[in-house]
């Protein structure tokens, strides 16, 4: 019977060692998962930061292009207005001369 008790004690010790190994493996797995989660969060934060930086740069470029386009449109509009005024002044002078000729001939 003593041999049976020794076998049971050995089995019990083996079970305790196995449980301890399982607990250690679970702790290592938990630590690995936590580290992976930290790395994933860090990567996500970096990706978000990089995306915001790129978006900000693109927005800045778009604003610059918008300013250039507005400037070109205003310049072109100003030139068109000057051209129309020049034509209007010329036609006004011609109209004035025509009215003068009409008035002079009538008198």
C-alpha cells in the first residue's frame, strides 16, 4: 500500500508541477497579449497622427491653390473691367461726338 501512496503522491506532485507550468504559461500569454495590445495602440496612434499630419498638409496646399486661383480670377476680372471701361469710354466719346455733330448741323 505504501507504494500506492507514493505513486499517488508522485501523481499529485506531477499535477501541481503541471498546474504551475500552466499558470506560468497563462501569465506569459497574458503578458504577450498586453504587450501586443500596447503595440497595436501605439501603431494606431502613430497612424492617426500621421494621417492628421498628411491631411493638414493637404489642406494647407489646397488653401494655397485656392488663394492662387482667387488671385488669378480677381486679376482677370480686373482686366476685363478695365477693358470694358475703356470700350465704354470710347463709345461714350463717339456718342458725344455724334450728338455734337447732330446738334451742330441742326442749328
